[in-house]
């Protein structure tokens, strides 16, 4: 299937590793021109090398950007527009806030989560909007979490702040739909990324078991019988960026192997 992404310009946040990197690689493989953003220049350069190794001739640019910084986001959009003269796809992605319970987090943690995981979506979408309005295939895709449907124990910051993104996306889908812009959320379930692997390794050490044993136990709780991989989530994001997804908007789509119990 031709997703009609060749020549499209995409910004992908948090793209130096994990789901963001997998998304950038898949978009590049479809012929999109991709700007990848993350905090550390060195990891971004490694990501570009990885993408180009898998997708020879990929048109990929790296822009260091802290997604919690309004100034960095403005620079990211400006750099993209100057380089390519267009923006068709925005993938809002930033690392999750730290774990912990309600009593473990002071105001600075709450404000940090708000900036990183909600205001980053607001700021990047707003900054890119003048360019998205010029596109005939404009897409905003936010990477959230299954926590928006079923709160996850010990992740109160994520549980609270990511729901804001859900409400934002639903509202934007109505406001921006008449301009031809679709807005959707993708909620990954348990996905074996650099963020999750250390958690499972720590659980293995604490229980005196192997990583494989702990991973297998977690996989058994998922109806499909396996943990997700970054590419599973990236495939959904890339489809939502495609021409074929023109009628999908205002949705939160979980990629969790059926693990979430919530019906809606």
C-alpha cells in the first residue's frame, strides 16, 4: 500500500531512541523528509546514522530540542520550515514523567510533567499550525499512554497530565478539522523501550530472577502473549500520518496487545 508520504515533511519529537526513533525510521522508509528532535545532540547524530544505515538516502535532519522548552520548540519549527519550506506531520512525543505516588511529588515535579507532556503538545502544535494549514495532508499525532484509559499504579503524574492531551486532541480535532488537519493520540501499552527495559531488569535483580523470566511473566498478562516493540507503535503512527487515514480524527488508539480492560 502506498501511504502517500513521499516528500512529506515530518517533525518527530523524542526521536533519538525508542518509539520516536522507530517512527522516524518508518516515515523515512516511506519517503518522508524527517526532522528528529531530542535533548542530546550526540544521541541524535547516532539516530541519524542508524536511520541512514537502514534507509539509504533518507533525508533526515537533527535538531536538539528540550520538549519542555518553549524557545527550543520555536527553534525546532523555524529550522524545519527554513530547511524544507513545509510541515505536514507533527508527532508530539516526549519522555514520560518520573514515577511515584501523590505524596512523593512536590510542585516542581507536577509543573515539570505539565511542561514536558502537555505544554510541549500545545507549543509544538501551535508553532507548526501556520505550516500545517498549508498542507493538503496535515496530521498531528500525540504519543500518550494507556494510562489515559486505565490509570497505572505508581504513575500519578502521567495518569493526570496525559489526560489533558486527550482532551486537547479531541477539541483540536473539531477546531482544526475544517482546515483539513487531523489530530489523534496513540497510547502505547507495555513496550520494550530503553525506558522499560531498566525497570524490568531492576525487578529481575530484586526478585533473584532473570530478565527473560520477568519479561515472560509480564508478557503473559497481555492477550497477544507478547510485549510490544517500538515498531508496533510506529506502524500505527505512520498509518495515521498517511493519506488513507484522512477520516480518522479525534481518536485515542491504544497499541497494547489488548491488555487494557477499559471498554472506551
